[in-house]
């Protein structure tokens, strides 16, 4: 589905962003195994249902995994269960290093998934591969995130599902090509920085070294042929992926170089005798 970027205030879309922003759900299939990655928005359910219906024939094991436990990645779980018989939802273990908080958040995540629809929630850990036939989906812990977010890397197709990162490419119309390949106009780092500043404003004024090192390590360890964000165009081909990676690094450096806005905490008036 598509959102008109300038139609109304949306907290994670910067003012003045031109065109239309795609919002995607993905399906992985091999033989009888079928898995949906993120669910898209309820607004787009008719389009998502029609597209997924073209991929479902002959499958017997049907699951859904999300990159974030937020509504734009989970809200269509119930209609997915009704329409396609999703029976199991793997979810990635939480990010908090404190053991007690980890247990509490894991229980909350498990309960939330099973409360949304009649499915079985199954906890998995970072590095634990999800098998979809011959496909292998690997959860990755990333530092460029908000809340509990994981990227997912599929080894056979060399596809990286990047949740709300790399979601900066719009199109002039909702019938335009969804996939950005090599040879299109160069991506401008300043445009990426503007997009990031709406949701990842914590990047402003930070030391970017740990974020950049983590980003570089992910790409150095895995060949990536396409980037599949939950919103923004799909980025196809090793050259296009390398360009997007490089310009994202530049955008992070740009935001890090900005001065954090001052926050004025007024002091109570001093009493006089």
C-alpha cells in the first residue's frame, strides 16, 4: 500500500516529504512453507490480502514474523489468521540486558501476540535461524533502532529486511515502480538525514562511531542483494544496496554533527523575605 507523504501529519514522516511512501508486507515461500514478514497497515489490508493470496497455494505451514512489536508491523495479524490460517508467530527475544526486565518484557510480548489472534507465539533468539523450506531467516540485533527492533537476513536470496531503517525512498505516484534498482538518480544523504530526523532524532549530536561500526559489521559479514524496509521503496541489486549503505552512513554523520537543541528547565522563583 501507499501513503501520501504530505497528506496529513504523521510523526515518523518529516514535513514536506514529496510523493508517496510505500508501506510493505513481505512473503517468503519454499514448497509448503510460507512466512509473512511484517503485516503492513490495516488501511492497506485489501491490497495486502490480494497480493498474499497469489503466493499461498499449496502451502501447509504458515507463519508470520515481525521486525518490530509496533502496530505498523503487527496490526494485520488477526486478518492474516482469518484469511490464511497463520498458526504460529515467532518473535525475537527482547533487547534489555537486565535479566528480570528481560523476563518481564518477554512475557508481555508473548501475551500481546497471543491476545491479538488465536496463534501460538514462539520466542527465538538473535542468531537462531528460522527455516522456511530451504530459506534461512536470521534475526539480527542492530543499534540503529527504536524500542525492540531486529533486522532479518535471508541467506539464500541475500535479502535484508530492515524494518524502519532504509525507509527513505518515495515515488511520485502510487502506481510507480516499487523497486529501486541501479541506474536511478543518486540518493542524497541530506534527504536521508531529513527522513531519519523525524523518527531517529536521537542521532542528533551523538558520537556516531558505534552506530556506524555496527552498521558496517552487518554488511561486511553478509552479502546483501536487496534491502526490504517496512516502508520506503525496495532497493534492488548489490550496487544500489552499496549506495544506500554509503549514503545512510553519510546521513548519520550529518545528524551527529548537529548541535542538540537546548532544553530550558525553568527554576522556581526565588522567595524573598
